[in-house]
C-alpha cells in the first residue's frame, strides 16, 4: 500500500494567521471593536490581501461597500494583483477601476447595470476574464463550493465596541458572503456608517468579523425600485388590465414576484381599483417575494397584501415598513431584516408566478436584456423566472398551469413565468426579433453560452398590447412560434405571422385579444391607477413614505 | 419631419358628432384630430411625424385600424412625436369613439 502523501490540513488557517500577523505588525491589531483608523485602510488592505485572492467586494443590488471599493482601487497594483472578484453586483465605477488599474483580472458576477458598457470594453481589450454571469442563488451557492472568498469587504450600518454588526434594513447579500468567508479561513472587513454602544440588533456576531472601519460617509444605496406613477402610460394600464383579468384571476395567483419595471408597477396600482372591482381582493396577490416597492403601498393599504419578504430595502420606505410589521419581516427592534438569498429561494420555489419585462424576445420565447456593447447581467429574473422542477408542494395556480402544459394526468405542476412587454420600445426598437443580440454578444465575449435572461421553455405567457399568448397550451414548436408572432404586433416578426394559424390559435384560446377578455382598450386610462404621482403614494402611506428628493416635484 | 398621406377603404362611420381631438404632442405620444371626410367609404389619414422612415409601419397600423373599425367618411390628421404602434392604435380608437359622440 502506498503511504498517504504528507500534507498540512490547515493551510487556510495558517494563511489567515499570517495575514493577521502582517496587519498586527503594522499596528493594525483591530482592538476596540476591531476598529481600524480610516486613514490606515490602504495599509490594512495591502497587508491582508494577497495576489491571486478571491475577493468579494460587497456590491449588492442596492447597498454598496463603496468606501472599501474605492480604497481597494487605490492600493498598489504591485502589491495586489490578479484578484478574482466574486460578487453579485458590479455597479460602482470603482469596481471597474480595479480592472483598469491592473489589480483584478477575473470576474464572476450576476449584474452590472450601469457599468455594462465599460465591462464590455474591458472584455474586448482582453483585460478582464469573465467566469460566468450567474443567477444570484447560483453565485451564492458557489460561495460554498468552488468560489469561496479569501477576503470579504462588506458594508454594515453600525458596529459596537466588540465588533458585532447591525446591517439595517438592507441586509441583502451580507449573511451569505460573511458565512462563506468567515468559516473557510477567510478575512472579513466591514465598513460601518456609525459606531454605537448598543446595537438595535446583532445581524453578524463579532467573532465572524476581523476588522471594522468607520467610513467617511454612509454607504451608498441606490433607489432601484422606485417607479414614479406619473410615468405609467395608458398602454401599460391596458396590459395590466389584461394580465390581472387573463392570468392573475384565472389561475388564482396568490404567491408571486414582480419585476421592477413600469409594466408591473401598473399592475400594483390597479389592485385597489380594477382588481378590487373584479372582486379579486383576498383571491390574488396575497403573499410576495418583493422589494418594498413604493407602488405596492396602495395595495397594502387597501388590504390586498398579507405578507412581503424582501431581498433588500428601498430608500424612503423604512418608516412605512416599521409601521407595517404584520406585512414585512421586521426585528424586535422594529427595523426590517431583508435577505437576498432567502427571498430568492422563496421566489424560485415558493412563488407560483414571476412576471417581468425584457428588452428582446426571440421566436422560441428566449428573452434577454443584454444588448450589443453592454454586458449587464440580469439580477433576480433568471432565478424567479424559471420553473423549478424539484418543487413538490401543490397550489391551485401551479396545478392548473401544470395540467395545461402536461395534460390532465400531470404528476407535477408548473410555475407561471410571464413576460410583459409593449411590442416596441422607445425609438421604435422592436422587442420581438428573429435573433437576440445575445448571440452576437456571446461571440464578442468569447463566452460559452449566449447571455439569455429567461429561457423560452420556462415562459408560460406573453402579454403585449395586442393580447396574451398562453405558451403552455401550444403543442408544437410551430404553434409556439405563431403564438409569439400573434402577439408581436406590428414588429417585422409580428407582421410575418401566419394569419390563418394565428386565428386558429385564437379560436383555441391560446391567443386572447383584449375583446376576448371582455376588455375595452378605450377604458384603459390613467384614471384607473390608485396613485398617479409619487405624492399620491406619500398620501396613501399616511405620510410614512419619504421619497428621495429626485422623486419629489412638490 | 416627414409627411405621410393614406386612404383606406372602411365601412361608413355609424354616426358623426363634432370634430374630436385626442392626445397630446409630447415625446412618445401623438395628437389626433378626427373630422368629416369627403367620401363615405374612405378613411383618409394624413400624418406629420418627427420619426422618419416608418411609412410601411404606419400603413400596417392604420390599415389594421381602418379594417377593424367603421371609420369611413372621416378625415384624420395626426401630429406624431414618435408614438409606438400600441399608442397610435389606442389613441385612434379613443379619437373615433369621441368623434361618434359616445366618448367611451
């Protein structure tokens, strides 16, 4: 028998020890709440981060560890280089600076939003290697398998004298990041907005945290989910009426997630008016995996909503949430606790429906928000907009959809995955296309797969101003294609429809026009919206909602 | 700026009240004026649009409107600021209803 090769079994712990010793030798021992003076942050980062490390620079959908990100970008590329970033969102200019300044060269992420164009340019210049664009849950999953961070740089609201952290309403990704890092020999550094003697609650225990630094200004939070009702159009009202009557009511959808666009904001604002008139209160939209959308306030106040679990918070909503603790998940201290990993899990497995929008859809129903010259990723849509085949528990909506898709003897149900789009975007860009830009983007990225947001075989319904296509009832790829063309309006692919086949699909109820649903498009006016301005939302909230100044025009 | 003129066959409008004005000239929107035309089975439409090069799309959208509605005997003037076909179709339906005196 061969003797086992001798090896050390605690190299991660040894490496961690050496990093902490380097910091201590510079006088950065992290005494008093593991506190590091703000002007020593670069010394600390250069002491504990090594070339080739995997680093999670907490970039959430909303909350950003912006001070730590800017500080890392200011470190010497001679000392720190070949970093591999593993983080859900790459939203800040300083995130991209890390690649431009030669500190990092590899990225695994989910969403890049505003930095999408700079990212595409770096890929073309071969200065960045993209591992993959993940769903959130997929990336969090990999934190616990093959992408565990060596160092996590996170953002917290407050630290106490021992180094316990309070995360505030924007908990977001922090628990997943810290758990993976702290329990696999990694280093956790937190920027905090304030130091308190007593925290409102402890979200991260002190012994999972190595260093804290008081940031010069509070961490940045993007108001990503605020949609001004004043911008909702009559076409969006029409599509919302169709969705409510033709999908929500027919399937009895009680557990759901909404995308963040104006299309779904219109639905939220029609619940207390149009949906209530249809007698749907208590029958639809009771349980949500959703950020605290201000446009949901009227539906909450009207008694439609029983529960909302949130991925993150939203600027200006904190006081309202605290005052509605029956609806939102809040701590004994009164403030909300969000959690992206758990809410995404709810969105994947516990929701009966996802409804959202896209920029492009092809004739197989594949959709993508990736367009040429921009690598943006997809946020929460790919998790929630997919039918989880492992689901076991039944609900009326899930069973009805399953029977439509697989026949009356189906042994499983089906999630409703609804794409809601006006057939043309602004500047007459058609949403329905023969080929997604994602395929060209794949070539320019050198990626193994095109960046598709929602796979066509997961989509159950498409809602446009022309009607609803129920893809569950299609029995062949040809029927599916004509069902999509049949609601694609006056786009080139819509005009190329087989008219006889589309009329046949309409006779079978696979395509339904507004008149088939008993909806007169001329009644689709903004008067149906429960709130027509941000000020209306404030009024509905009893003055508890405090919108950011850019949404105030009074 | 582009000017387009179309004439479509359409069933005679059931009743005509006063000329009707619908919509606003704002970005992504349009203004529609419906008044009496000169031939009972023709819907005559003239368009001033800020978006050039969409003549065939206009023809398809308006042709579909004239086929789906009884709009013969009308002359329709449109001032467009880049409205999508969805908005155009909705506004036309609203404007025709108003022209017939029924509002909604």
